[in-house]
C-alpha cells in the first residue's frame, strides 16, 4: 500500500514556512484530515518540509510521567494500623456476634482471624501508619490542617466531615495521627523543609512546589513529574523522562526514610515502604475474599487529602470507581455465558468487591509544542474538533503497534494455578474489552497453552477447592504462567458500542459511549473512558498530546522506561506521517468487532499466546497491510474465513515496518539504537525483554528454575518480595547513579548559575564537592541507615537540582506543552 512509503527526499536544515491554508466548509474524510494537518502547521505543500513540520518529532515533543507505587508497613500485628483497625472494627465485632448466635458460619470469622495471625513476613500491604501528632513541625502541621479542610478554596467551610478518622488517643493520652503512606510522603516533605531554621528560600519554595506532586489518590501512592522534560536527541530522547522518573523515585524513598525516623514511626514498631510492583498484593486479594465490599473500601480507598480542593468529593468518586468495577466484574459473567464460554449456570462468582484498583503502573504522557501552540492561537484556525479528529486517528494507528511494548519494556509476571482457571475469574475484564468472537478464540487458545489438560483434553476447575486441589495434584496440572497479567486483571480499555464509537474523530463521542456503557452496567457516566493510549486534550490538560497507559512494571529506568518512551514517541510521530500519506478514518473503521480484532493481539501478547486470528477480508485495511508483511500467515483450519497469525512474526513485521516507513523519523530523532534494542528484545526475550529479566530475578530470589514448577502462590508472593527488596534496591542505586551525574554537571556549571542558585548549592555542599558528598552518603542511603541530618542535606541538594531542572524547562518552554500530566480519572 503506497501510502506507507516514506518520502524519498533529503531533509533540509531548516524547513521553509508553509503557505497559510484556506478553509473549506464541506470536505470529504481525506480532505478533512489534510486540512486539520495544515491548520496544525504541517507543511503538506512542500514534501521536503513535511517531516520536520510533523508533531512529536525532535524539538517538538515534551514528556511527563505518573508513577503508582505499592505501599506496605512492616511490623507486628499489635502495632500496625491495618490489623488493629480490622480487629477493632464494628464489622469484625458484628461478625463474631453473628457467628456466636449461629446467624453466620464460624468459618467466616476463622478465615479473617487466620488472615491476621498467619503473616510470617509481618508485612501489611496498603496499611496506614500511626505516630504522634507532636512530631510534626509547625509547617507540616499547617499543611495537614489545610488538607483537612472541606474546601481548600473556602476556609469558612470548615473541616472535612471525616476529619476525626485521622486522629486517636493512645493509652497514655498522646494524640496520634493515622495516615495512608501516600499522604505521609507529602507530609514528610513539608516537615523536612519546615524543620530547618536556616534554609535558602530557593530550596524552601521548591519543596513547597513539589508538595502538589504527591497525590493521595486511589489506593497506591502516586506522583507525577516534577517538571516538563523535552525529548531531544541531545538529551537522549526518552532517557530524559526516565531520568526524571528515577530521581522522583529516589526523592520518594528518602522522604519515607525520613518519615520513619522524624515522625517516630520506627519507634512505634512500624516501617513504611513504597516500591514499584504491578499487581494487587496476594494477601490483599485474600483479605478481599473475607470482607464485604463496603469494609474493603473503608480499609483501602485513600481519603484524597492531597491533590484536590474538595477531597471528600474525590474520595466519593474513588468509592464510585470501586463500586462500578465490582459491578462490572459481575456483569462480565453474563457476557461469558452469552459468548458460549460458560455453558451452564455452574460458575464461581467473583467477589462482590474487586481489587483491580490496587494495581500499579506507570503512565507516560507526551505533548506536542506545535499542536499546543496552534490550539492556543485563536488565529490559527486549529480547533478542538481538529485535535479530536487527528487524535482519535492517531490512537487507532498506534494501537496496532502496542503489542511491541507488552513484555518487551514492561511486564507483570504472574502464576495462575489450576484452580484459578475458572473463565469468570481468569478472563478478568476481557468480556468488556473484546467481542464474543475474539474472546472465544482467545480463551480456547489460552486453555491449549496452559497446563490444564488430562489425556489431551483441557479442563477447567469444577468449583469446590478440595476437589480442584485433588485433581491438580493427581494429574500434575500446574496452571499457567502469564508475562503481563496486569493487562488482563485490570480494565485497561473499553470496547465501543455499535451506536457510539469512541475513536471516530467526532467531538463528544466518549460522552455517548459512557452513556451506553452505563445503561449496560459496565461503566458509569461520571468516569473517564479507559483507553490503552489516551488523548490529552488541550482544553482539559493545557497541552495536546497522548498518554500511554499500557505500561506495567519497568525493571530499569533508563534501559526499559527510556526506550519505551522512545518507541511511544516514534509511533506517534509515524501516525501523523501516515496521515500526510493518505491514512484516514476510512482505513480503520470504527465497528466494535474491528476494535476487538486489533486489540486481541495486545491481550494475546500479555497472556503469552503464540497466535491470533484475523478475518481474511478484514475491513481494517491498515491491519491488513501489517498482516501482509507478516511471515508464516496461513488460512485457519479451525476458523474458516480467518487467517492464523503468529504474534512473534507479527511483532517482527511491525519492527520491519518501523525500519522502512519511519526510517527518516528514526534518523531525525536519533533512535537507531532504540530500534536495534527492540530487535534484541523481540528475538531473545528471555535475555533482553523486561518480562524475561523480571521473571529471572524472581526465580533467582526464590531459588527456583522454572515459574511453572513453582507453586502459584509461592511465585506470586516471591515476586512481591523481590520487588520490595532486590528490585527496589537496584532501582535506588540506578537513580543514585543518575543523581551523581546530574550533580556533577550542575557543579561544573556553577559559574554560569544565577546567584541564588549558586549560593544555595554552596550552602548545601558546605565546602565539599558534589561527587565527594554523594560518594560518602551513598552506602548509608542505599542501605537505608542514613540519619536525619544526612537526609536533610541530601534532600536539600536534590531540591537545588530540581529547581535548576525546573528553571531550564521553563526557559525552554515558549508555548504550552506537556506540563506535568496528571491522570485523575481513577
């Protein structure tokens, strides 16, 4: 298909300006796309200038990221908040009373008591912490009081109605605070800058600015970029946002370590921690089986103290999200029956409470200065409707390339035991993400892949745990190993309806889809539509761009996250290039079956399936062109009229497509090494891909050779321990290395810095060189043995560096761009 071929012209040093396009009121689809491109500043009249005028190319693209972390508190059950709250709750007391009177089974109480007693690791996931109120500095207390206001813009409204839940009196009368770790981090930063009497105003103001970047949202601690990052060949493209994310992770570790000491958390038998981990914790899932959905929300939904002016409204919204996803999970069972996957009424109902909101990922947002400037300029003619037209088409194009990311750059390794293979549990939210045809195909292929066969016939569990355990042992049924189960276990995207396509380029289309999905019991109209690749609209975000929401766990910042940001930028720029060559919405129609057809490849890659099936006469001509480039495609014997395609070969075809169709973009952005690295990940995944390296790390931690030869619960619990210990330390060390590089460079520029910045740097280093200071404190930091003075001094140095980063980003910013993206849709 000729519209995929790159322009065979030399690239000029500086593109010549384009003529101002005229506007036509009535246009066909190709003309509408080309007209929108012209209004955005793409120079279609001069082929030699097209490339350098495209959005999301070198010099135009900026980035930010949001990180979700797993929080835990280590300590004895008699001292940690979560077990204490459960034991002291009315819920637990009522259960015991009903069990004693015979109104409910004693097993329900016994299961909950067993959960509290059987915790040899003494690690309590997503617990809150407790410490004396008096340990806060005056400024930290001021921040707390402000965040407890019902409306931060209206002090007269008084405190939140739930303010009392954050305080209690100890046995000795001491007023104690109890707070989620996500808010503890913000309070630690406030205390650190408020407890130092002599502190340069530059450092103090930078610390105050960063307070707003720590969100008390959902269940997990969330942070978003401290400053906008420009992605240019000079700063390593995606390596720049990976560096910013790594430094932010290190700051978070230092603040938690500071809080454990300064607030006396350690003195009260607790140790707070936060780290990257993709799955809801094993024990949290087990607890969810023993409590009601309402009590689960009371225990684990964060109160939204930080990040919103009306925190209680946001808290109610997060409760709504949990209720909706729990209901949606139940409605998925009916879809499985309608799809013919469940053939009778013998099912194991999912719990009324869903834990998927406790998953953790990283979102990478990229913005275009060119698009943002055009939208900010009322005289440009480029309006929100044009942004939507191009944005939806970009998403549809990019979705075809998303299988390249799964397992390659991020992953979420997970073991499913035989008893987990009830379709109503294993398939998660896929009934809301794929149509019935592709869902049946995927489930059949998954059953064939998994170790759940007896004499060549795959079977699924029968229901009773004792029976399923006996069958599993008797026939050696191991279940399956999945490279990225987070993408299956969480609602990462929603399938459009026939009447309301989400990506047809029409303004307001997602509003119509939300209404349809709400009528179907799948979603709620108040919630933002979930997509794998989400448009960030200028009117809402202040920049025009896209958010990649398909990332689970990166093992390394530079090696994995940086390369992933490179590829995300490349395929987004390529999407706009394709538009200049004739790709429009007609080539990727908006029928739900065609959405499902392209997304099944993504989910199949997440599960680790070897093949997928595409209709030989697919109306998706864009996908058809990719299949035509794929080796080993043959007609399916099982599904007449379909082609059988190997996922591995499809990925290699995508790689070849990038090398051919994006060759000029790769050269322009200096991404040759990224493409070569991608090839290694695809051809030798066990050695180079994130899924292979994470799995190897987990198995080494467990002392096991094979995931399938490890019991499912042991593997999944071992993975959590690996993330909490080995991987966290590795990522801290990588971040510290990057900090040393940055501080060395900053010190070399000391003569060029403005006076306040230079003085703050000299005062912080106290006559030492940055290299010398960091080399001395590095072992203490990485072993988490640093005392408060060391932590204060290192944090002050970090704040100086972050001020300099922000200063540089502000200086470079001539138009609105990807300014600190925040995803607040739950």
